[in-house]
């Protein structure tokens, strides 16, 4: 018996036995991939080696890592100093708990993080960005209870923000296209509109809409004494579509929080450590938080580690007699893992030794210079960039700004075309994101940009969006 299939739009007949073999190939792997409609994929290329900024698969094909392996890689995939540090610490002690004990790498890292983070005083470790933010939410809410103020129990945030995939993070960073299936289980959060220069509501200038957003926030703080903390990504929203905060916007939010006694919680998991051109983004934004979370690039992208930092005022509110139960009821098995902490220490040494922030500030000028090249593409409606980050918004019609769409995954379409052009891309909806390893060379960045433009033009020719 034969079945009718299509390949690149052309019909062909395939015997059922061969069809069954293809299905069996699909079932060989037991891995369930993140944010992926598994039914669309027959196989996943197996990465077996890293060489500088390049990923190498089992067939020897090379891909330039255009998304820093989900925004975390700093030095590429074969940095000897980081690999040596992992081996060195592994021979001493791979893991010991921070429950009733401590370890030297975690102690050293805490000192370094406090030193580079203005006004921060203590560090609470976890193992990824979502958990670092969950800890931040719990600290912010418990802080007021520890002071005996029980009615401050609501979190506020910017619309379109993203803080992770756990339940607290989904609640605070509610993006409908990601989390609508869980909406009934999420806790209530107050949201404030965010200014996106490309999509300003009719009747407003960009400046006017910024003032409108800030006025909305001030009204919320005036009318609602229950607001415990305001949570936002520092400098830019990444997963929400690469929305760069306008100059001075975050600073004004910080001032409103101080004015109305609302804690400011900043998420620098994806935006700190050089991604936007500054080691500590809130310092560049002139907006000192009460709590800040780091992750992703903290270890150079080599191991998983999260860190939540607080001011002395916040930390001290958790001190008291044991039976007062003021301490923070939170902890993870791998909190303060010695190997992850050791590689993070070495990573920070390399930042300083190689003057990485200055290098980023120079290399990122290529993004700014090449923006006009993207606008030559018929599908490109807007290009947004800061530091080593660029978002390219694809639209059907530049005048009407209608996002391109497809019955199949846009991510898969663009990934496959990018792969054929030697680059690894991972898109978010109709936004092509370029988030390369921070230490990428100018030549490699030019290659990434050239091949991304080629990819966009090729999918425009091949697909009817």
C-alpha cells in the first residue's frame, strides 16, 4: 500500500513500510525538546563538539552559534581556562551543600558579585534564571511580612515581560502566546504598558506614550497600597520581542518605586554581564534596585548557575530569633555548587583580563552599522539593537506592520534555512534574534549578519506568508 506525501510542495508516493521506518526513527530518541512541537521534527542534529564560536554536528557540519546557545555563551565553546577550572574544581569537590556548610568558590563568587553590583550586600544562589527570579519574588513578598506589614502582597510588572517558565515566573512575566494554557492557575499581577517604538498606539508620539506608561504606574502606586514590588527586565525585554527601554525610562521607574515605597526587582539574567554593553546593566541605567537576579552568562555559559542579590536592608529584615520564622524558606540541592561557582569566578577574571566590556562596545557597533542592510529585505519591518543583541521583526507588509505567520513553526522554517547557510538561529514568533557569544570576532559577526540577511531573503522567496 502507498501513501501520498509532499516534499517541498511536490507530491510523491511512499510505501507504508518505509513510512513506518521513518516513524521508528522519530521514536529512537527519548528526549523531549523545549518549546518544540515534536511532531514537526523527524530528527535533531546531534552536536558533538564546539570550536570557538562554532557548533559541530555528528556529520562534521559547522554552525556559527547565532544565539549563544540560548543567550548564555560568552567566550565560545572551547575556552581552555574555563574548561581547566571545571576539571580542577572537580578533582577537589564536585558538590557539597550550602545547607549548614559552605565552600570556598561560592564564598569568593559572592564577594565578587557584591563588589561589582552597587548597593548589593548578600547573594542567594540557585541553579537557573527562573529559580533566581522565583527567589526574588519570595524575598520581596516576605520582606514586608517580616516588617509586620501584611497588606503589601501584590507584584506589579511591565506588560510583555518574561522571567522564566516556572509558575511564579509565568505569573509575573505573563506572555499570552507562551502561558495562556496555565492562566487559571497563575496568581494575579498588576501590569503596566511598555513603550515599543515600532508599535505605539494611535494618537501618541513615542515620548508621549512613555509619559503615559509612567503615569499609569504612578496612578497604580497611588491607588493601591498593596503593591509590594515592581519587577522588570533591566535595560530591555528579550523574550518579549527585543524591546529596548528608552533612555531614562528605567531610571524614572526606579524613582517612582522609591517615592511610593515599592521594592524594585530587576531581572538581569539575560541582559547583564555585557549583553547590552555594560557589566551591570542597572548601573548603566542609573536605577539601583532592592533585588537583582543574575544567570546565563554568569558562568560563561558553561554550567548552570543563578544568583539573587539583595541590599543590606532587605537581608537584615530576614534576621531574628528562630521561632520568629523570619528566615527565607527556600533552597535547592545544587545551591552554590562548587564547580559552577569556580567557573563563574574564572569567567569574571577573564572579563577583566580581556577587557571584554570594552571589546563588546566596539564590536557591537557593527550591528548599528549594518541595520540599514536589514531594511533592504522585503520582510523586515523593524530592527532593534543594543550591545550584542539584535531583534529583526518580520512582517507581511511594512506599512501595515502585520507579522508574518505560518501554519507550521516559523522557528523551524528559519532554523532550517539558517542551518543551510551555516548559522544557528532560534526565533521568537516573527522576531529573528541575533544574540551571539559576547566575545565573537568582528569577522564572525559580519558573517552572522550576512547569512541572516541571506536566510530572510531565501525564506521570502520560498514561502508565502
